[in-house]
């Protein structure tokens, strides 16, 4: 006799739970160089923030910033979407000391720009320079993370740092731990095979929420997706969950 076997239902992560929160430092971790896999999340959050008329700072510590990747997240029905990029302030450091100086400057710049979101892409990359000794690398990164925490709490800013998920050296491991220990929340992503497909599995801490990344249906346009996510976030804020 044939048995009715239970079917596995695919679990998706709740989008409203993984948005950056104001007043917090949020680590986004993924595979690839300096967390390349998860960088699109930061780019999408930047686009959503700019689309709501707010300002954003992007500190490029991995020398890979490309504004076209942010523009592709804007709703298609926006006229002159490139105008929104005027609200994005980009800083790029080519050495660890230049990177540290950019973070130092943010302490004063945020008072002027009143930005709602700060993204620090690849904060550890410059600190792996072999010309910088371990102690100095740790000291400089500790100082930068202290400043980012100060900015987040004092100015109620959402700060997102994009890093690798796994270390490839002892120094890298120590610096990753330094960042993680100073963040209020983390979002980790890695690919898993599910029903013959390769899908992105996400884990959010400390909420413990996990699931596959929601994939857009062919019927849903980018504009509809953006509107849905913003609507979801606003509804969540209205419930008092997001400060």
C-alpha cells in the first residue's frame, strides 16, 4: 500500500527581520573576497534608503564600489534614478591608515549629513597588509569599530559592516572576531543544495531567524519587489519592532 509521505516545505527568511536597525552595528558575513557574496544585501539597503530621500555613507575598504550595482535596485518607474546617487557619500581608503582616517572623519561628517545608513565594505581587508604588524592592525580596527559604535548609538544610525564568513589566516581570524564581538547583530549567508538547486541560506542572529533567500517570481518586477520590501519594513516599524 502506498504511503502518504510528508512533503518538505521550503522555508524562507522573514525579510522584515533582517533589515538593519537604527542605533546598531550590523555585521553581514558571506563567502568570497571580503564577504562578496553578501554585499548585494548592503547595496539593496542603500538603494531603499536613498529611494526614501535619506542620505547614506559608503566606506569602501575593499576597492570594489560600483554605483551601477546600487542603481539596479531602484524601482524601474523612477524618473532620473541617477539623481538619487547625489545622496550617497563614498569614501575609499587604499591603505589601512587612510581607511582609519575615513572612519575618524565620519564622527564629524554624520552631524552634517544626518545620514540614516552607513555601509563599511570590507573593513578588515586593509588590516591584512603584511607591512602592518598584528598589534597595529588590531589597534586600528578596534579604534574604527569603537567610532562606528559611537556613531550608531549617538546618532541613531544603522551601521552595516560587510566581512568574510570564514578566516583564511590567524590574523584574519582575530580581526573577524574583533568585529563580530562589537556588532549587535549578524546576517550570515552560504549556499546550500536544496531539491537539486543551489540556494542561498541565511541565518540572522540574535533573533535565530533562518531560511532561504526569497526568490522573485517571474511575474514580480523589481519595482514591485522594492515596494513590497519597503511596505514590509514600514509595517514592521509600525508594530514598534524597529526603532
